[in-house]
């Protein structure tokens, strides 16, 4: 079940902190927001000590005064529950609410997200503040929705307080029922780890060589996810009961949290925090880095939770804390580019972080739209321009869904298992990014499809809209997932696997059967040998049977043996001791195809395979654009809108062989044209 944002108009706004500014600024701030085309703000998510200055004493006057002005100004409000930053009176009186490192060090008051989700007293106090706020604001005319907490599992995504160890035991007892089943699932007979009492069982703790039981580590991440969702549910249930006319969301994608399950079970839609410049200060080191364009991959993942979603925090300026993250200012036009990047990928509501840069605290260098001086600047002008554009075209965009023929397939099992397992975890990031680059530079939109164990029957029908699924390295491959994919292929779909597919079961145990395990039949091959390609090993080359071009088979090599006469060998290894052995195969199953590549994917190989697949760019036949331009499509039953985003600081030549309406300028375009640096076009091709 997919939860999606459903609006009749596009909402643009900003995150605002009335508690940080003198009241004399409020009216002018709200007036200027309205003039800029803003219609929504988020408040309250870090203000617990304002709402409850002393334990059991609740005070709403300051926020009531601000909300009155917001209502008069016609600005709608998202209220945040303030549980991401417990106040000093709380952590001082109840230190057991604080989070603890694996080594047993308690994280003290003075930052954010310094609490744990398991402390009974913290759960009680969170329940109370949420209920008090919901009861007080349930009928306020300015408030339209709630954000639960803020960025679950940001800053830290592991928890080792005493309450967490106790909660983990309870979670395990519910999951496994007996110690015998737990010992079997964790393979504790290895290295004599067998447990004879539940009191002996903990979350992972410091171990010799820093290497915990991998099956315990996998369950730990599953527990953290469930525990986080349980904490969110506590608040969501209250808001549903006390404020039934408001929608409920939360923001940010962070580790050790099944955000898809949380969205399905608790939220009306998912919200994301989009900071594309993170990809430029931490760039990938591979060929042709995507830089800020890489953020489209993250936005595609959000779309897999909510086809239409909110960006609760959209980067509007340079970002940094006092002690880390040194991002330069976005270049003129980049803030607009990044805003439409979010919109192109499904956002129907965007709030900039933040309205004005903080003058105190850790984030004094995390710049908002307005600078400290509160005078006009180029970011204000750029945001105003965006606001004017969206007032004109927002209604034509809102509600339209993205269109893609290709999906990159993910699952939480492998994401979490791959954090510890160096024999498959790093491969996935490399291969997925290589494929995403090939798709991006080939102007082919792509979705993310998240495998959801236990939901195979629902997901089977969802797969039918894709021509191609790329599932690079599903080391953990459940039988039910393999069966779902085989049925998809038999119906005419194409699946692409890479090395290390199918060698583990859901507990992380290696399968005692020929690899690729439950995918072997649909692939029509067995893995007869395998090796890492690292250390002193030379890069391994590959030759296609139909062309004289060398490709590289990086990182890891599965040496393949054909098992079926329906298999075609497309490429062989051409170096190392397995020279001449199959490296890339394709098997026909029913109406579809299954490719198996015995290595990690790089950009060259992904691009080569992409050219052999029956997918095409939505620009084919009517529009030519350079590789610096991203293409995305949003459509409904009435019209299709094609987004062109230029990530280059140089003009991009666009050649239109058919006339198209450009929504943002209102122009009719045809022929050879120059798109400005960091430019955005939204095209509707004339019929």
C-alpha cells in the first residue's frame, strides 16, 4: 500500500523558528513570505522547552501568538512534535533516556537526537507532550499537518542503552520464541557462542577484531528499525486520535530504518530533506561523477515510498556546522535547479531550509534564504522567482506521477547485511551508481523499486509497469523474491543480476546449493568458482562475442558454467586463470530475459548493456540534449510534462524537431536553442 501526498495546489514555503527571533520580526517575515509566493511553513520541532518549560507545566502562549499572525497572513503551518531534542530538565532528571555508544559511553545533553527509543520514562514524556500539543492545536485554522519528531536516526543510528538491550531481548523472544531457534538463526555453534539464558543476549558489543556475529548484527538493525517505528507510532496514534483532521508525516531517509514500512503503517505521505550539495563535497570517485545530480537517485528512492511527496527541507544556501560540513554557496541558478530537481522527481510541496540563517548555535553556517542582516540578497530574489513560477504552473504539475520503464531494485536485508559483509556490501553501491549514471547520461528515467518481504502478491502487479529491473547484488535472496522475479520474467520482463547473487538466506547464512541459489534456474547458470579482484590481482578483462572491445570485470568475479540450452553467452573473461570462461550470460524464460554479469558493474559495461535493452529515452524522435541535461517525466491521464535540467555551468544546446510549449516561460519552442547554465525547462510536446 503506497501513501502519497494529495494536493490541489503546489505549496512552497520555508522552515521557520519563531522562538529564535524577536517578535518584532514575525509580521514582516510572514508578509515577505506571502509576497514571495510562499504558502506554508514548518515550526516547533526543536521547541520542547518552550512548550513544557518545567516538567508537567505546559505553555503555549508564544506559539499561539505566532500562529495567530500566520493565520492572518494566510500562511499554513506544519507543526512538529519536539521529541528530537529533549530539554535539559528532562535529561538531567532522567539520564536513562540518553543514548549510549557500543563502548558504553553516554551521549550527554548539548546536541540533538541524544536520546534512545526504549526508555519507558522517555516514551511516557513523549506521549504526554504530543498529546498536550495535539489537544491544544487540533482545531487551529493555520495548522494543516504534523511532522513527527525530526529526521529519525540522523546523527546516530545505533542504540546501546540498558533499555535498548532489554528491548532487543523482548524483540528476539517475540521473533524466535525459543533460545534454540535464536541459536540456530545466529549460528551460535560457531566459535562457541551458544546462549543458554535470555539474560546472556545483548545487542552487539565491542569484540576482538571489531567483528560481531554477522547474523546478530543483521537482527540488530532489524530491531532498531522496528523500535524506531514503534516510537513513531506512539506519536502517530495520538495525532490520529486527537487531531483527526490533520495529516501526519515525518522527514528524512537515514540508516537502520525501514522508511517504506513506516510510511505504509503510520504516515499519510513521506517527506524528504534534499541537500544536493552533499554530493559535491563527498563526490563519488568513479568515472564521470554525477555530483549534485546524484541527488536524483535519493529522490527516486523517496518516490518509491510516496509517488508524490513533500521536501520538508530543500537546500537554499551554503551548509555547515561550526565544526564540520564546509559547503560553498550555491551558484546563481543552482537553488532553482535543485528545487525543480525535487519537483521533477515527484515533490508537490517544498519548504526551504531555512527562512533566515541562525545567528547562534551549531548551525550558524547553515545558511537559509535570508542572511543574518535580513536585507535583500540573491537567494531571496531566486526564491521569489521560483515562487512566481510555481504560482503560474504549479497546478499543472501537482498530482502528476513520474513515468519510467526501468527500475533499480533494492531491499533492506542486503543494505543492512552489506554494512558488515565486505564481500557484497561495497559492490552494490558501485554497481547501482554505475547503472544510474548510464541511465542519466542516456536520458532514461528510472525508479527505485524496494522489495518488501511478505508483500510479494501486491508487488507482483507493480512490477508489470517496468520493462527492465536491475538488481545488482542481492546476496540475500529469499525464495519468495526469486519466485516473484521469475514470474515477472516469464511475463515478458527483463532482470539483470550481478555477481554474488543469491548466496545467502534471510538469516544471512550461506546456502548449501549451487550459486546463484534460488536464482540459478531463471539464470540458467551455476557459479563454478569465484574470487575477489583486489590486492596484487591484476584487473580482469572481458570480451563480448559480437564485438572486439575489451571491458573490465571489477571488484569480484563469478566464473560461470552454463546449465541450460536456452542460455546465450554474451561475453567471456579474457585474462586471469579463468580466461575463456563465461562472464556475461542471458537466459530466455517464457517471454522475458535474465542477464547475469559475473562482476560488479562499471559505467562502461552498464552503458553497453543499456544499449542492448528495449528501452528508449522519452526524448527519442523529437528532442536532442547533451549528457549534462537530466530528463524526467511527470504525467497524468490528460498530459505529459518533460523536465529538462541543465547541471552544467555552460549553456546546453537543445534541438527540438517538434514544437513544444515551455511552461515556465510560456514560450513555444522549436529548432536549435540554447538552455541557460543551471537552467530548467518543462516541456509539453505539441501533438
